[in-house]
């Protein structure tokens, strides 16, 4: 922060020089300057505190307002304008050519190459359309294109450009950008009114970068709604030609379209899109060579070619074939220049020796963070805090939140290191508020991968950070809304519980953990109680939840209490005897207060879980209350169970009654004792003749057997004539002979010409398997129809089964799996087929189609 303070100090000096000693406000500025210098001196001597930071923010806020009022620009702008040129050394000028993770800025337009075509196209689209949405892969150079390419061209064309980056709140960030514009004083809280009132006759382009932050779950949805609803009012002003440009990652375009559709269903977001692709090979060469040539820096042509070729083929990070990702190009070049800087040979950065020393493109990209941070656990721990809960994007964090962790001095040191390395960027908002965020979302995957590979090293550190952040958010939410406050998320709480023994707990954080355990009904309640010294205060918190007026709160608290009274595992800390006794006394006081029956019942339920009764009378008294309460709570459920039981009983009795009635309509006529009976058929010319094919009898391991009833008894006419499963049986008879046809699924047709005494195969023209059903034409017994359960359809025999041909497999019958065939004499003869998929197909005797 020393560099920032230097800029502030020089900004104050510049303001004093501009005012002069005769100015009536000169003494006021001088007095504030002395207060600021005294604050900084105390900070350097004794360290920074929350009080000093608050005082410093107040002083800087007053000075900044005076600078805007008296000089027309902010204090930082005054300081930067005074020292910008003298501070840029040759070394900084060289490193500025390839900024690494940091995007190019407006003042870098003279060294920004490789994007001339995209700059012209995007500038033309902005001048033509009122809304433009710029999207592209993470690391494709969207921010650099906007800052160093588009904004200078728009300014030359006469546009006033307001460039804002989304950090914490899109509305606040836009308003802060407007306030920092020279000549602006007080503005309304509506960004549309602020723009229209300050520049009523000016062509304005509002560019909102990093817009995926506004779409993330951590962003205020009301602020997003205000921004979206304000766009039509801004661009439809007839007195002002205003444009809105939204810049975001390609994977967030869908979420933008979804958010806008809520308010403007007819707006086609995709018609406003400008998609930025990565660099082509030629553009990548230009982006390397042109800046070097501008600074007269020598380079080896073959090294440049190898870098571009390797980046084209790289499989690391988001990538499109035959293109070069600008962020990867910047990382490689920045690494080469950093190595040359360490060697003291900045003029010889792009050499074969340096390139080989770093291991080539793949090695540089894979180990970029690891080479810079090594095993600095505190640095990795700090970077982990910048990962959003979804694990896909970075998040913005306030300075006060970063420092609200144990060992804040270490965090401060690591923060300065990460800023110096270009991994974290700083943003100073109005009122002295300072925000930090990852320099680029390209770092997210590398950080997540490292943490996944080192869970033991980072797990407890992450738990400590989550607890610190959660404690601060909980404290702030209580101040704003009162009540219980914002508790920890369940997953974060469980992670903290897993590393509980390594955490240093304050009374405030321990109270938060007790409330969270009670909220989720977690058995860790006993452990958090054991880490404290003020048991009475902790027990009072538990009692308040157990006696709450809300049933769901009481239930969760009872679950947490039960988990630590009777631990299910040895690793769970049981509730101590002293805590039990204090809680018991508190609950008995509630039982003896008859004014609140709900509280009395809740106390009895909690005491029943504790099981700390001195006498049998106490147990009986509490048990009676608990049973009565349980019966009241479950009365509807008990009634429902009884009604269901009675209904089930009625159904069973009804089924038994119907079965008894139906049983009277059927009677057993004979038991063959011959295994299963899959097929039964009747001779159409002799209804007294019944044919039955059995499977698995009468002898052991036997196949198909035929039983026939003619007259008063049953005859075993043929035994074990096939081992294959029968699927259908047809009986055909004329004046002299009875023919039997039995289809076997995987063998064919067995035919008997003597009423079933002997059998022969009749397979000429038949498929090898899939036979399901056979019927005979009642008008002509020599005509048989055979069904298959695959695409073959229906086969027909006109010679009594001697030979078979495909009858018809066109139209609806083609490809049908037929399960059953039936032939009826109705309408001159109709063949009916049933299929596996529930269809019934009909074929008339004189027709050529199936219906």
C-alpha cells in the first residue's frame, strides 16, 4: 500500500499547488494532509488497526471530494498524472510490452497489435447498434481489445466512453465510474439518470466489463435487475445517442440471455452478440514481433515461430484448434522476459537458451503458478479464497474480509507478494473501500487443480478462512437485519467440522458454530460446547432453540441434542455432565411455568432426550407430556394409518369373497401329474376331444408329451417327442384323419398325421427359430398360417404343412413381432394377429393388405 499512499501524497501536493496559498480552502486541505501523514506514521510504527483504517478512509474521502470540487478530478488522478512519466523506468517499459495476466490498458494502444481487424469490426458495430454483447473464451483478450483497441477509436470518433468493471455490485461500480469522471459532482443513485443529467447532448458509450460477476450467485440480484431494466431507458433517449456494451465470457452468455428474458421476453440477445475468437497464427506473430520492433528489441525468428506453433497445438485450458489463446501467449512471453530480467539481459529475452531453460510452451503453461508460488502454502491458501463457490469463476473480496482471519500479518505479506506477481489486482472504491480479485479467471482452474492435489495441506486452511468469512458475514447480517443472522452454509460447516481440532476459535465464531449445528441438527453440538468456557451462556442458546415457537427449529435442535447425548460414533464428542445439568435445570423451569403450553411440551421432549431424571415420578410426568404431545402431533397420521388398514382389510375380505364365488364356477376335472401344461387345444369337429401338451413329465427330465381325452379318461398318447419349448398347438381333422401341428420356438413344426401317436418335423421353407403361433383355415384344413416374432411376418402352407412360403410381409405386418394368430370365419374369413407392442392387425381373406 506504500505506492498508493505515495500517489495520494503527491496528489495532495498537486492540489495544494493548483489552489495556491491565497485560496480560501487551502488551509482545509493542508489540515487534512497533516492528519493523513500522522495516520500513516502511526501505522508504520505500531501497525495498522481497524480504527486507523476507518480514520484514514474518512480523511481520504474528504480529500477526494475536495479534489473533485476544486480541481475537477479525483485525488488519485492528480497523483498519477504528476508521477506517471518519471516513474516508468526502462525495465518497466520492457515488461509493459507483454503484461501477462493483466490486460492492456488505454495508454497501451501504441503497443497493442494483432487485433486491428477485430477492433474495426467491433467499433463499427458499437457505432451502428445500441446494444452490443462481446463474448469469447476466457483468456481470448476481450478486456485488452476493449481497453487498448476499441476505447481509443471511440474517443477519436467523439464518443464519451464510460468503462466500468463489475466487482461487487454492478450499479455501484457504474456510479463509481461516473463519479471519477472529471467535472462530476453529486449524482443520483440511478445510473441512467446520472448519465442523462451529466451528458444530455453527448454521445455516450457505457462499457461494462467482467459482466459474468453480475450473473454469479454471490451478486445482488436486485442490482442486476436495476441494470437490465435501465438499458431501454438509456438507449431510447431521443436527445442522446447512448450505447451499452456488455463484455462477458462465452460460457455465461446463456445465463445473460436467461436473465434478460425475465424482463424482456422478446429481446433476442444473440442478435446483439460480437464473438471474439482467439488469435490466428499471423495475428499471434504480429502481437509478438510488432511491440519488439517498436522498442528495437532483438529476437530470434525461429523461437517466435516455435512459440506460435506450440500454442496452436496446446491442449491446456480453453482452446480452439488452429488458434492461439492471447492469455497463453502473454504468459509465455512474460515468463521469458521475467527470466531475462533476473539474468539482467532484458534486451535478449526471446532466445533459444531462455526458451529451453523454461522447458518450452507446455512446461511454462502447466507450471506457471507453481513456478511462481512454489510451496508457499499461505499464498495458495489466500488464492483459494478468491474462488467462487461454483469453482468456475473468481470472486471479489473486500480488504476487511481478507484481513478478518487469524495471523492477519501473514495474510498482509502474502497479499503484497501476490499483487507484485500480478496474480491479484486491486480496486479502490469510494470511501476508501479497497477490493481485491484474481487478475484473470484463467487462474481458477490452476488453483482448483492444486487444491485438489493437496487436500491435506490446504483443507484446514480453507476451513479457517471459511469460518472467518462466515463469522464476519454473520456479524454484519445481525447488525443489518437482527435476529439469528446469516449462518454457515451446510457444506462449509461440515468442512469446518472435519478440521475442528486444528482451528482456533473465538467466542464469536464458536457461537456461530453452535447456532449452525442447532440449525442443521448436527451432532457436533457437544464438541463446540466442549471448546468454550462459558457453559451457561452456551446452554442458554441451546435452550432458546429447543423452546422455540417454530416447530422446525425445535425439531432440528432436538436432533442436534440427541446426536451428542447418545453419540453414534466414537469420534463424536458427547455432551458433558455439567452441560446436561445446566440444561436440565433450565428445561425444568420451563415445565413448571404453566402459562406457555407449547414451551412446556418442548421442554418435556428435550428432557426425554437428556434422560436425566432423579425420580420415577419425574420420568412419569415427562413421559405423560411427551406421549400426549406425540399423540396430538400424529393424530392425523394415526387416523390415516387406521383408515388404510381398514381399507386393506376390506379389500382382502372382498377378494376372498369373490374368490369363493368364482371357485364355485370352476372345478378340477383331472390331474395329469405331468409337469407344466403350456398348451391346450380342442378338436373343432369333436368338442369332446381335448389335446394337452405338457412339459417336464410325466417322467423326470422329459420334454414334450401329449395327453388326449376322448370319453371318460385321459390317454398318454405320445411321450417326450421333443425337448424344445412348445409355443402353439393346432388340431385339424377331416372325415378320416386328425392332424396335429405343434410349433417349437427354436426348432420348427412337429406334425402328427395319426392324432398324436407319431410325430415328424415339417420344416421345409421355415426359419430356424422365432415361431410363435399356428392356425388352420377352418374352410380348408390344408391351409395353415404360421407367425414369427421377428421381421419375417406370416408364413403360409397350402399343402398341409409339407412346405412353407412367406405369405405377406408388407405394410403394417413388416417388422412386427407377432405373439398370437387367430382365424375366424366372419366376413368370409379374417386372419387376426396380435403383436408385442400391443397392436392388433387384421387381414381379410381376399385382401392383400394388413390393417
